C-alpha cells in the first residue's frame, strides 16, 4: 500500500492564536493565562509527536491531533478571512488545548500519598519463605483495600519490589526497609556496594481518586496514541491500575517528582533501540523461582505507557501547565476567602477550568458529556 499523505496543519494559525491571547493576557503569571497555555499545549503536542515518532505509535498521534486541530478551523456564518472568523477559530483552539491540558493533569499528576512498603507482621518469615509466599500470590490485587491486608503493606507494591530485586529500577538503590528486615538482602546490598534508600511504587497512569474523570481522560489519551485496542476500556481504570505493567519501583525523591510531573523532561527520554539509559529486567532469581512454581513472572513496566507519559510530561512542562498547576495549588492553600476587589477571580477560574467534566470534540467544538446526551452525540 502506498504511504498515507500527512495532514497539513496551518502553523501560522496556531501562532496567531498564541499571539492573540498573549496580547490580551491580564497578568504575566502563567496561572492566569489559560488560553495561552492551551494553545501552547497544542503546538508542543504537534512538535513532540513529530519529533518522537520512532516508537511503535509512529505518526498515529500526530495525525489524530492534526485532524482535531483542522476541525477547529472550520467555522460557520462568518466571512472568510475576517476577524470574526479568526476569533471563532481561536476560541475553538483554546478549548481543545484546555481539554488536553486537563486530560494530562488528571491522568499523570497525582497528589495521592503512596502506601509505605513497611513490614507489619510481628514475626516475619525468612527472606526465602517471604519471596515464596509473594510468588505464590503472583496475581494483580483486586483492590488496594485487599492489598492492605497483606503482611507486607500493599501486595501490588511488594510484587513490584520482588520483581525489581528490591531495588530502584532507575538507580539500582536497594530498599532500606527490606534490607533492614532481611539479613540476606542486606548482605547482598553490602556485597554489591549499592546504596540503600526508601523506595516507593509509582503508577505510570496514576491511581486517581476521581475514577470517573480519570477513566474518561485515560481512555481519550490511549486512543490518541492508537492504543485503544491494546488497552481496552477499563484495563487501566479503577483497581486495574495495580497491574504490574503499570508499576515502577523508584526512590522516594524521584517518586515525588514523577508523581507530580515535576521531574526534568529529559528524565522521560524513552528510546526503543540501544543504547538504553536504563534496561528493565525481572530479577533473575525471581524469574527462576516463578518458573519453578509454574507461575508467570510479573510483567515489566510497559514501554508504551512510559512513552505516552513521557510525551505528556514533556509537553506539560514546555507549555507551562505544570508551573500553572503548582502555582494554583500554592496560592489556594494561602487563600481562605475571595478578595473583594476581584483579584482572586482569575485564580479560581483557572482551577475551575481544570475541574470541569470531561468533554469531547465534535466538529472542533468542545461538548460536555451532558450536552452530548441531550444533542444525540
């Protein structure tokens, strides 16, 4: 089959929309410039999708975003080339950009405190017995509440720790609490010369408390990358976020940055071919023990999910969305009442826009779920 032609995007139109909102922005602080951040989200998404197309996604996300942007440029009841046409096109682009900003923040930025992987059993078994028990229960926990009943905190966390050899997958640092509890592991850490630290288990697609909005946004993002068939609806929603391919063990400090999208964008430089910065592998002893018990070894973090998160993290940083979210959180903590002079209005507007229900795009115009039901969409 001949290669498909690439959609053509009118780049000056996006730049015009950015210039228009930059000129009327009431304040220089990014927290007040929702439209400016929105159009930059679109621009940087296009750039990132084009520059990082070596993954199996190829140009799928680029093509799909181009189609949505193009639909925003189709407006009715206006004179072609008029200021009215430009304004309506810009408004549609701003709404689309805000839609993507909100999706990224709901799915990848989380304020949830992780379960601590600390031993809770008064008489813990030996290291070998402990590992055997974990391997025997090697299934994704059905819920976090069920996981808490396990003798070692969260079952999802300890399965990931076991898979990763009780080490941070990024730095090789051993888990401090595990080494403290098990002399065999402490001896191994000492012999290897590796450091010890407090480890946490991060979700690539976050374990969000807002299940309904998270589910919709996660599905939309997966669809953008052409992963709707691989990750069918519901496979990364609710309790399923604890599946092993969505978990990655890392140092506490890295976890905090990762979970709030505050880490350097270069941290997410995911590549498909050597040389790799980090090679993920199931601990050899764990793989052998799983085989001996007739169990499948736990799956490694999904390169596809990591690549999706990488793209969204880079764009959120470059567009200023992360800085905006940080500023809003800091200032809302300091504000208890609305200012009489209206100076806090922009701040609360920014926050409310982030909390709006999920919307879908129809002909470039955002339509809320409630509206779509009423209008037969």
